[in-house]
C-alpha cells in the first residue's frame, strides 16, 4: 500500500474531524463548505480504494492472509463519509456536525487498520 496516501487520508480526516467538531461546539449545522471538505476527503479515499484494488490486481497481496479483510477495510473507508453526509443532511443541527466529526474520526482510525492489515496484522487481538 502507498503509505503517503494512507497518511494523507488520515490527516485530511483528522482535519475534517476538528473542523466539524468546532462547528458542533459552536452550535452550527453542517454547511456547504463542510460538504466540500467531505468531498475532498472522499476523493482521497476513492484514490486509496483504486490504488489498493490495482495493487491486488497486479498480484501484490497484504502480508499474511488478509486480502479479504484488506478489501473490506478499503470499502468501509470509502463508504464512511457518504453515510455520515446523508445522516447530517437529515440532522440540520449541531448534531449533524458532530456526526460528521465522529465519522471522520472513525475514518482516521480505519486508516491505522488499513496500514496494519497491509503489513500483516490481520488478527483482532
């Protein structure tokens, strides 16, 4: 897996977490520019999904026996922000911003697992 892309997705997700968390703290709903930020992070996750699938198609595999787990994490990462964006559209209060912040934090945490699974850490404990 390309480590700089994984780091870029994690950092962008953490920035989105802070931004939407601050909006929730200020009692603000998700605004259009927050959706733009989600779109940028989503593009990074789709790039990561594409790179991961291309690497698998070229015969590269995660260390160990974690191909299915790796693909599952890549798909979960790509779906994380669209799901919270839909929820935030229905919740036009500060809780919509809090939901996006929480979803972006989950996305950043999933990046650790993506890198871990690629390196061979498939086990759960």
